[in-house]
């Protein structure tokens, strides 16, 4: 089906009382794992890529964003469920602007070293460019601790979103969705944290745009369900997907290491293909989160 705009996706989520998951991909196998999960459980979905590592200056190999955009568009348009495309959480303004021009439906500019006024002005610029192109913008007053896996994250470094500051941020920037910090920390699944649900409820009342949770890999599942009940309409998952893919890949490599046929174990698509093992493990993990978010079976609402 045709790709849909982000506002249409979250409007249906609001009406249906569920959250749409953004499940971060990094290559074709991971992108197809998310797409297959969405088809399997008939869930709306957000496909996309990390804006942290694609433009990272220390990358060993530089990949063009246009290739990722074309790949995501092709996969998304082939789905029978509603889908939009996200270029997520990038500190690189030029890449965010390029993502708008390449047809992503949602972009996010985020840095943890901004001065407040510089942050507001940069996001305003993105919003102006994005809205002119029919693209939505997600913002956050401050990134969660432990973003990008640079450190394990400190469970006490919660950086809770101030309600008044959140309201001002939305008013000053014009963003279409707000990522809030209500107890999450990017612990990358190593530990489980609980959310400040009272604060989340206050933010929901105070902020007039859809709320987003990042860092779902380390949040207690019951708290994620409760967050959806309280009005969170988009939830990001990354670390546990990569971990599921990596663990399955390692096991498959160990099993196939002796007398492996290279044509079968890499890229054949057969049972012995180690990439298939990673893709299937990631798909199962995505399906579990979709059920947790309440989006499974809701594909018909956003059409």
C-alpha cells in the first residue's frame, strides 16, 4: 500500500489507543525483519535508520543516505500495512535536511552538546524545511543518558523532562512529536527500569503533540503497556533488536563453521544461511513488542 504520513499514523494510534513502534534497522536484513513482523501481526509500523552512525565521522565505510532511503521506500511500499519512514535522532543537521529532501516522513535532529538557544534555532530551521516538504519533525529537550551505546548508562542519570520546559520547547520549535524522559535510560537491555508514570500523565496533559518514548529496550514491559494507556503514541526500540540479531548470528556461525558451504551459509536464503537466523530472531522480537504496544491487528485503522 502507499506509504502514509506520520500524522496519519499517530492519529489512528490515538483513536485506537495503541502506540506505533519504530524498530531501528541498519541493513536490508534488519529492514525486512521489521517489515515481515508488521505483516505477520498486521501492525502499523515505522521503518528507519539511526542518524547517529550513518553520518558518523569515524565510519570505516561511508554509505550514502540515498541508498537507504530508496531501500526503505521500496520495502515500505510493498507492505500491506500502514508504514512511514524515519531518519532518527541525528546530530548532523546536513544529513537531517538531506533526509527531508529524500522523502523521509519523519526526521529528528538531536545533540547533547547544544546551548539552549542554538538548539531551538536549529530545530526551528528543520521544522520550517520539513513542513514545506510535507515531512514531520520529532524533537526532544535533551537526549537520554547512554544514547548510541557509548556507555552503559547510569540508572540514576534519569534526566526527567520538566513539564513547563517541555511545553515551551514545543511552542518555540513547532515540532510535531515530543520525545520525553520519564525514567528511561539507554541501558541497552542490560537492566530493567521503571517509568515515572505520574510525570508521564502530567506531560500528556501539558503538551499538545504526540508523546514518544525512546529506550524501550530497558523498560519494564508492564510500564510500556501503561505508558500506552496514558497516551504515548510512538515507541522506539533498537538495542534488543541488534542483540537478538547478533546472538542468533553468532549461534548460527558456530553451528555452520565446520565444512561450511560458503554459498549456502551467506546470502542463500536457505535454512543454513546465518543471515536468515539473525533476521528471524529479530522478527520475533519485533512481533513481541508490537503486541506489547497494542498495535498488532490494528493495520486497518491507519489506512
